[in-house]
C-alpha cells in the first residue's frame, strides 16, 4: 500500500559557497526580492539532505514529490541525476528507486537564472528562487496509480449534469499490473472500471449516476462529493487514491455575463499573488487560510490566481469555500521563440493537476503577452495552447488576459473562448472615465464577444494622504476614489462576465521603486503583511458583502490643513449618522458612499453610526501640511496652495504641459514627438490604431505621459525638452 511522508526537515541550503540548515518551504529571495530594483539574486543554489533507505518491500517504488521549485530543478541522488524540471509553480516527481542505497545523499539544484526558454522571464513580480512548497516521499507498490504523468494523481473525474441528475465519468491511468479498479463515491455507490492496456500502462474508465445531484453552487452552497479509486493486483489491494469533485454547470452570455447553474452570477473578483512580506512565496497553510479568509471578508466570489499555478492547498480552499477560479500559466509579457515547449508542458501540468477542482472554470493561455507586438510565432504558440486546452478538457473554456494596447480586432483577441482586458485608465494613462468609454466601445463593436475585465487598479501607500487626490500621487485617498468609480461602472454593465481587481494584496515586484517603498507593487487593497486594510478594501465590502458595517475613510489622514474637511463613510447600510465630538452632526441616506463636509478647528473625535455598526477616528486641524503624507516635495507644495503659473509655460507656445493632441496638431510638434518617443525605453511607443485609445492619449499632457511611460527624466532633462517646445508656436499662434 502507498505510504506518503512529509520530507521537509533536515536540509542544508548552499548559496555562493555559504551554507545553513533550513526547513522547507524555503526561498532565498524572501528579503532581497522585496527591496527594490537593485538586482535581487537570480542564480543556482543547492539544497542537500541525507537520509536512510525507507522501509520498503521487494518490488516497491519510491518517489520524491516536489510541489514547487522555482524556476528550474535538477534532482541528484548519490551523484546521479534522476529528474529535471522546468517550471517553478507546478508539482513534479522523481522516481529514485533504482538509485537508492542504505545511506543516501540527495541534492536538489534550484535555478531562477534569467534564460530564454522557461517562463516567466519578464513580469511585474518577483521570481523567488528555492524549494518553496512542500516535499513528500511516496512509497508505492509496483502496481500503482501513475505518478509520472505531468504531476497528476492518475485519477480524473468528469461530472456531466443531466437535469436534476448527474453522470460522473471516471478515468484512471496506472503503472504495473491491474486485475481490477473500483471507484466509489461516498454516500452514492461503487462501480468497477473497464480496463485497457496500452504502452505499458493500464487505463480504466467507467461511470456512476447520481440521482437528484447536490450541485456545487458557489458561495451559496459549495457542496463537494468524495470519490475513491482502488487498484487491485494479483487479487490484493495495491493502491488507492481519492479526490473531491463538485457538480456544476456554467455559461457566458455576451449581453448578460456569467451564469452558474442556470442563474445570473456576476463574478466579483480579486486577483491574488501568492507571496507576502518577509516570507516570499514560502507560505504556510495558515497563511493560505488567512488569504482566503480575507478574500471572503471583502465579499468576492471569484479569484484570478495570477500569474501561474498556485499551491494545491489553495485550489482545495477555493473548492471548499465556493470561489470561482481563473487559472493560468506564466506565459507573460514577452513571447520567447525558444519557450514554446515550456508553455505546452506548463499547460499540461496545470490541467492535469487541477482537472478535478470544481472551482476552476477556465485555463488561461497567457497574460499581456503582446508587449513587444504580435508575431506569427506568438500566434502559432497560442493556437497550439488553445487546441491543447480543448483536447485535454472539453468541459472548460480557454481564456486570455490582453494588454489594453492590443487592438480589439487582433486575431489573438478572438482566439480563446473568453477573453479579458487589463485596463489601467485613470492610473498609468488616461482618466477614470476612459474605462467605461473603452468597454462600451468594445461591446458596441463586438456585441457577440464575451468580455471581462481581468485587471484594473491604482497604487497606494497607506502613509500617503491628500484632500485633493489625483492620478499618480500614490495616496490611499486616490486609490479609494478610483475604485469607487470602477464599481459604479461595473454595476451598469451586465455584459461584463467578470471583473478582477488588481490586486487583493500588495506583492513584491523587485523592479519597482515607488512611493518611498521600493520593491513592491502597491495596488493591493490590503498591505503586503496582511495587517492593514486600505480604505479601498471597504468600498468593495460595501458593494459585495452582506456583513453589515460602517467604515470611516481617512483614519490615517490625521493632520488636516483645510478648514472644512471631507469625511467619507463606506457602508452597506442605507442610512449613516455622523457624530463630531459626541454630538450628532448630520444623517444621510444613500448607498455605499456617504460624504459629509465638516468644519474643523482643533482636535476632533469623529464617529459614524448605522444601527449597531459604528466606527470612529480622530482628526486634527494643523497650520502646515504633514510632509509624511506626500511622496515628494512637489506634491506638498501643490497640496493646498492655489496653482501658480508654471514657469515652463510660454504664452502662445507649446510646453511639456501641452497635451499630446495640442503638440501633434503642429507640424514641428508632431516631428518632435516622433523623435522623442523613439527614445522610450524598450523602443518606439506606437499608439494603437484605436480611436478611443488615441483620443485618450491626445488628452494627456506630455509631462504626465513621460512620467508614466518609462522615461527616467531629471529636472534638467525635462527643462531641455520644454525649451525645445517653447520655440514651437501653438496652433493658431
């Protein structure tokens, strides 16, 4: 019979000649992968362990199961390589039976070095190196459910709903002999599978019917059945495996969005990266549990598990809690001609290892892969993956998350069954209102196309505050305002099958240096350490959650210079009363957002009350702005003063404050822009042939686009650009 033992203890980690004892899970980038653009360590490190031969009978096999080693792994036992694996986010196994000795020396080389064949290589998150998930030793009989096929269990379960009943189709694949294989469903019954032999493997197939099936129904009722497969060889039980499954059906409508079990079920989603502060991606089960609890607390019913395969434990949690899941491989940002086989193997692993999860509805082919354009090799790679998804799993859909600059009529957009776009209007480019313009324009042009929003967001640091928030200021205030707007537009567009806030949690992005806190992407609704919920978290809770609450925004904005300050309350109640220093100030009725204008003169205690729900904070009127609330001295000056004439402006002439449209309407200005944009990091910045995008770009000032487009310009360089523009007459002058 199979025996599985956790194999996490007693490892020696070695990096660049220095060694130390570690217990798995472990990553060597838990600190340097979170501290900024200075290159974090990417290279090859070693994990070593000695162990005695496990107790085993003649003919038994021994495997080592690795749940995640980033990015490439080589497993060496007693000086000989027994497994090589490329891909840092999926399970793989090494059959070590034939290399075992009484005393064994095991070495695992983990390598997250840059290369041109293993994804991901370029992306806005840290590629933590290490053996960062659990390792197990598995001892099996010679006859066992297959452990060699893409990290799977050898047991596939496919529910097929037929009205109130369901036919549950079972497939197994196993190594060695098999006299018979039975499958039982707890509380339902048992069936014996039909067996065939091919290429040294035994394949089983059969089915059971469940009358009056209990459906897996999202958050409302995530009911799971338990199935167990038993393999018999030479008349005796040789192996058994079990898994859970859910019976559900879903569909997409280009006008009405997502349907679960025949009813409208808009997907209110968040995206999740798996890492956290000081830990990297070497999470414990308790940390996974906490992430799920926080996601449930905001009222989400769907999760985009980006941008790679997550821990099996978390997929199990999604099944148990009723989360609808978008699953994807890390084929991201930049297509590599040498990486095709790796995309195929990672997709095979993703599907094989997650096939039985009721929560998963789609297999996503790639994310923002067109940053460097669309080539025929890229198209062919996607066609292969799309066909692979449909061959391996006809019951689910293929998907893709597109960069907002990708033309909506690109053949890549229509290739998968469903698609999403990643839109950042109101943050990186454009205004908040450009989001609804883009979405409505797409829907009008492609009314039969299923479309969702797979990313959107704005960065914020909880330290940064402002009564006059604006795009790019990194304040908690602007982030909340941005998400207020996004939730409003979603409520009026039922054709969106799903929306996924980027991101539920802050996460490491070693290439970033922003908001005075380098090495992180700050778009999370919750801080990287999971300890602080930002104001934006509560606007989602107001729209999505049934748990009654009131939340006072701006509790971290204590020192206020304005004589009349805005007090904003988020709540899912329909009536909120505000108290100032214990006295009732005003009562307002409404939904989600309640705004009050409160005169302040000194230190005040503010309290919001609705029914039994209440929240309170303290604010203080001050004479000078608190510099800790701003990312730069410029923002402090612009915070409360009336704007003065910018010395860069010259009346009748262009400047860096002129919009792209104003500059482009003059012959000399257009020529200057063409030359300037060719100097952009990464090459020429071509605006897509899309009227909505072109109109959005035309409304932006050159200065803002330079700041947001990857140009690293100091004051002198900006002044030099402005000096050239100041010599070009504006249109009509």
